[in-house]
């Protein structure tokens, strides 16, 4: 039990810390990027990154399959089977990385002429596309190494390497811009960092699992086929997520000036801030669900879904409250008054994030149980609906219409389809979900929301210090009320266990 607690606490905590520090670093240098390259170039950078990110879909959903099967093999002590999975994945992902690079070269030749760019950007856009796609291709080819750490459930080590790489990228990007290097130089520094990170992942994997090997003789076509069979519906979920999170900028660029991508991208970065932090908790659930399913422990699987959903929403909620009520002052302090109009986009995208993450634990648990086909089908339908609605609403409503195109299908998927299906599969009653998840999460939101409204009248929100103070107060009130509720008994136990563990570690020897 102590080991499960350690995974559920330190794994997500490390992931949340990783995301928090990385996002904060990018938020800090965003004004520098805007000032250095301008609105149009920033919009182009976001658009190219959005298009290039579709290259990650070339993994065909095998990432989740690799984590699942490695977790199962490690749980059984079957190092040979784990080595076969990892060796086969390395070859498959290397080939997929080459395919991604080839596709990027074609896009670089075809895309720039249709974007209506200024002369300066038109001449450099092809190089930008090749650089960004090269980064994606290298990241894809080396992905099995980081997935191996997740399969080993070494989330702290995974996040440590990932954080170091992300902070190095932010720091180097800032140095390049301050030195007058421009957009292309800023993007190029990512390529060597990916190679260094891949080497670091492999060194750590070898230390944690010294009998795990990568060898050409262990590569199996049958193993690759098995990964693909499992991953087909995981791929559907990944494709849906990509359509939901990475299609809006493409729609905007197709119907509006490319500079319009910039305010939407800024709003999305804020609106998904809480979403990105909370997802670190769901990343721990898939391998743990696979382990529990291998043991046929249905009671703990139910507890994992209910508890995971409650904790995930509780982590999301305080920051979502701050973003909803303080979007305008945050934008004003962060990037300037000219972007304050994007506040309504922040509110809509934050709401979409809240609804979306409410079913992430269910999807993770069902995937770990290999009962994810329905979830995949619903997810892909959501992604398609997102694009269709965004296209329909962009002209009459502008950027707000694109944001609504994300919120509406996400709400339908979560409330009417995915969660009811998960409840049937695990025999969870609606009353249990309301009593053990939604009431404990929403009740503290009332005093926290009142607190942020009062703070907006009493505190000077024209400064970063004022905004951070208000956010800290709201967070303290929310979690204070949340932890007092009877349903949060497990969370209180985790907090007590973490505090006692921390005190034992910090206590000097001999005392």
C-alpha cells in the first residue's frame, strides 16, 4: 500500500512540478518572443508547430501500448519480454521518425506559398518548417526510451530529465533572442537538446533496469503486430486529442489573417495551463490500471477511477477559478493591454479543459484494462466535430466561434458518452460519482470563487505580485475546504503520509 501511495503522490507531483516550472518559464519569455519576432512571425511559429505536431500521430498509438506491456512484463519480472517490446519499438519508431521527416519536407515545399505571408517570412518559412519537423522526427524516434521509464513507473526520473531539457530549451531560446538570433535560431537549438535528452533517458533506464536491453536480434514482427493491434483505438484517442487541441490554429489561419493565430494561441496557453498540470496525474493511472487489471482487482480499479477523477479535478479547479475570474488582468500584466480582448477565449478554453479532464482517468483506466475501443471511437468523433463546428462558427463569431467549437463537442463526449460507458464497465452508480467526485470538487469552488471576487476589488491586480497573491489565497481556501470533507479521507492520508515521510527524510541523523 505504501508503494501505491508513493506512486500516486510523487509521480504526479513530479509531473506537476515539471509542467509548472516549464509553463512558467515559457510564460516569462513569451513577451520577449513577441517583442523580438512580432505578431505575424509568432503566429507562423505557432501554426507550423501545430501542423508539425501531427507528426506525433505517426506513432499510431503505440506509445500507450508500450507503457502498458512494459508495465505488465516488469510486474511479472519478465525482463526478456520487456526487452523484446523495447527493441521492436525502437526500430518501429526510428522508421516512423524518418517518415515524419519526409512528410515535413513535402509540407515545406507546399505550405508557404498559400499562407499569404510577408516577403521576409516567406523566404524563411520553409527553413522554419524543416527545423520544426526535424525536432518532431527526432523526438518521435527516441520516444521509446522515455516510454520505458514510464513503463517502469519511474515517473520522478522521467520528469527530472524532461524538466531539465525543457528549462534548457527556454534558457537557450531566451539567450538566442537577446543576442539577436531571431526565430530560426530559436527553433534550431531544440535539435541538439533532443539528442542529449535521449541519451540521458537511456542511461537512466539502464541503471534502473540493467537487464533490459535493446538489440536487433530481439526485434520481432509479431511483437510489432501485437502493439499495433492494441494501439489502434489508442491511436483514435490520440488523433482525437490532436484534432481537439491542435486544429483550431489551422482553422484560424485558413479563414483569418495569420496574425489572428497569436491572440488565440496566447489564450490557449493560459486556458490549458490548469489542464496541462492536471494531466500529470492521469499519466500515472494507465500503467497502474494495467497492473491491477493483470491481478483482476476490480475493486481497486473502481477506486482508482473514482479517486483519480476526484484528485484530477481538485488539482485543476483552483487555477481554473483564477483564470476564469482574472483572465483580463493576467493578460494585461503578461503580454499587454492589446491582448485583453482574448480574456473571453481564456474562459471558454478553461471550461473545455475542465470538462475534458473529467474523463481522462476513465479513459486511462479503460485503456489499461484493454476496454478502450468505444472511448477511441467517441474521441475521434469529438475531434471531427471540433473541426466542423470551428469552421462553421469562425466566420460569424470569429475566434470565439473557434473556441466554442472545442467546448461543445467535448462536453457532449464527456457527459453523455465516455463517462457513462466507463461507469457501466466498472459497475459504478451515478450516485456514487456525484457523492464521491463532483460534490467534493464543486463545494470548495464556492468559497474560492467568492474569495477571488473579493480579492479583485481589494487587491491591486495591475501587478504580478497582486495576481500571484490572489491565486495563492484562492488555492489555500479551495484545498482547505476540500481536505475537510469526509470524501477526501484518502487525500488526507496521502498528505499525512507525505508530511511524515518528508520529516523523516529531513530529520538529522541521530534525532
